[in-house]
C-alpha cells in the first residue's frame, strides 16, 4: 500500500505542475498523460478497485483545479479506467509492446471523448486539423513513456 499512497501523491503533483509543464514546452503537442499511465500501473499491480478509485479521484482532483465543467475530468478518467479494463483483455500490460498500444489507445480514446464533450457543451468550439495532431501526438508520446515508467515503477516497487 506504500506504492499506492505514493501514486496518489505523484498524481496530485502531476496535476499541480501540468499547466506549468505545458507552458514551458510552448505547445499542447507534448502532453503526456501520466495519470493514465499511473492508472494502468495500479490496475496491473492492485486490480480494478484501487485503479478505478484512483482514476475517479484524480479526475475529480483535476476538476477542482480546472475552470471547466465540473465532473468532466472525473468522467474522462473513469473512461480511461474502462478502456484499460477492457483493453487489458486484448493487450498484455506486462509487456512493453502491450503497454505502448493500450496506453496509446486509451489516451486517444480520452482525447476523443474530451473533444466530443467539448463540442457538445461549448458553443464556440471548432474542431480543426491542429486538434488531430494534438490527439495523435499526445497518444503516441504517452504510449512511448509508458514502458519506461512501468520499468521505473517496477524497480521502485522491488526496492520497497
């Protein structure tokens, strides 16, 4: 349970510094979703209940710090959990290739859900080619980070 508490702290820290990180990078193109990776790792390590609670809790935490529609990110991260739960039947989360494909797919699903909800609830939102670039790059970058982070977390878990 020590790692689970550490994951909550990391998720909270990521939520706090995410805006500054994106501002430093200059664009939203480099936007890895570490909360999705943490959710997948917790799913692999602890199962459905812990990872589902983590996903909902972190989504609600993002809602607290965002100025958008309340409950939006809670719903999105529950969708992430559902995607991980269903996708883990097709992709092996214990292998780097499965981690890349599943995490990339789930992030892509989350971004599509986000833009769909944004289009439904926002009158001034217009979907453009830049959004497609954002969707793809975010999914691929997060998928590439996933095996590295899984490896680091496995080493950390064995050390504790």
